[in-house]
């Protein structure tokens, strides 16, 4: 006999939450929420919708969300699940046939197009949408999945195993493929095309076991040498471009901005009087707007740059894009005698300037929560990982940029 239960899910600990005797309280969309503390920086909350718990035709206890908070409606859905089990046991229909019933009117191509529309409607960038669709389609092609009914856990797991063996892609890259593929299949469940997610049990790889890129922070002395190298004019860089790159490096080192965010920066995003920088939601990685403090010396340097070159408020401040910044950095590092990869395997790239910003804050004694806020990390765990080696980096200075 089946039953209805309220399932639990685990979430990151909300910002501003209060904890008392393992009970977590916070506000979301103006409403008070409560949950139970679950591990480090995590909270378990009971979902609003009912979950149907029943025994399937193989004697296995299954839990399937009814996707409704109405108990009467949930009981009807539970009854449908149990009726399906009875039909399968009596030999009237097979599980595969039941799963395929909703699929008759929807091809895989149509489902992918619907998912693409969902990604666009969610505000994702064109590049993200294009990359996501490529990853799904490329894996499905290798796995010979040309219909929704052919989506199987075993096929995708074989692809993962092959990728691990070939070693062409890192664990982190393989995970990025799995994330979007599982999201697509879950989307099919959400729109009632599939009754269950066949890929749900596929686990992500531990990318720490296959770290191909380990960044380090720059030392204070390296920062000084980099800025001096950027200021040198010559055959490939005139005075204007030299000034531009110096300012770009100073902003990357002094704000923690990502290179893509900085390349899109406009004067109207900076409050010159209050020394604040507004990061637009469209330009950020998490698609959320934010406001960051700016050091007065950086504000003054930006103001001089804007005024000197008569840059309109709604025009980009720099001509260099993300790719140009990367090329210039490697060129300037070579000129400054800074190795891109140290003897211990750690490397320096454009994103390492962001790591340098966070490390310098930690060296200056800035609290972890404040560093997390300035770095715009989703969880303090990311910030803690970034600053883990601070005690071994005493030669860094917060004034290096």
C-alpha cells in the first residue's frame, strides 16, 4: 500500500540565516522559512509538494514527486502509480511502454528545441546556450540516442567511462557535460514527457582527483614587475595601449572582476563620488547584479582615463576584449620574467589576478565573510579554498595593486 510523504532537500545555508539548536531560520521573498542544520553550511528543508511512495513491479520502493501541494490531487496521482504497477504485474503493459506513452507526440529534436527556448528565456547568454546544446547533442550522438525513449543511464555512463580512459577531457569538463545533460532530462520530467529521470543516479566525478589547472596568486613583487612591463611602449604597444593595460591590470587586481566583466565595463557603472562599481546582471557569471567598493586611487585613475579619452557614459571604457587581455598578460609576464607555470605545477593566467585579489584581502586580515562578499562567491567554501594557503604567502601585500 502506497503512502504520501513530505520529502526533504538540502540547500546551501542562506545568507543572514540564524541558527538556534540546529534549527535554521531565514527570510525568502518576504516569508519566514525554517529548516534543520545539515552538515557544514547546509540546511535541510521539507518540500511543499507531496511525494508518492510505493512499491513497483520489481519489489523496489520508489519515491516520485506528485508536483502538487494538494493532498487530494496527490492521492489521485499515487493511485495512478499503483494502478500502473498492477497493470505491469498482470502483463497488460510493460514499464518501457508506459514510459513511451507521453513521447508519441514529441521527437527528440522538438524536445531539444523546447529546452533551448527555456535556456534563452532564463536569460542565459547566447554562448552558454550554444555550448549547452552542443554538449547535449554531441554526447547523444556518441551514445546513439536519437529518440527520447532511448535515453538510458547505461549509455551515458559508458560515455563517461570512455572519456576517463581517453583523458582528453578533465573530470571538471566531463561534469559540465553531465550537468547540462541531466538538466535537459529533468526538464523532460518537469514537462511530463518522462515520468522519471533515468540519469538521476549518475554521480559527478570528483574533479579534485584530476585537477589540470591549479592557479596561484601573484606575489607583491610580481605584481610590481607586471605593471612596469605593461607600461613599456614599443613596437606592439603605443602609449595609449600601455596606459590601458596598466589600468586593466590594476582593476583586475583591485576589484576581483572577471576579465569578461571588465571588458564590458562602462563609465556609467561607476559612482565616482561614492567610490562604487555596479556590475550588471547580464555581464556576471551568476546573472545577478552587484555593487562593489572601489579604492579611491582606482576611482581617480578611471576618471582620468575616461576624461582624457572622452569616453561617453554608455560606451565601453576599454578596446581590449577578454582574448586581448589574455594575450597581453602572457606577453607582459614574459617581458617581466614571470613564469606562467611554477616548479610545483601551479600556473598564472588572467583569472589568477582575481585569485590574487582575494588572497591579498585575506593577508590583510579581512574577515572570510567579507572576502566572500567582495569575491561574489556563492558559498564560503569557495572562499575558504581560495584563501587556504594564505599563511604560506606572507610575502603578499594588500597594496600590491
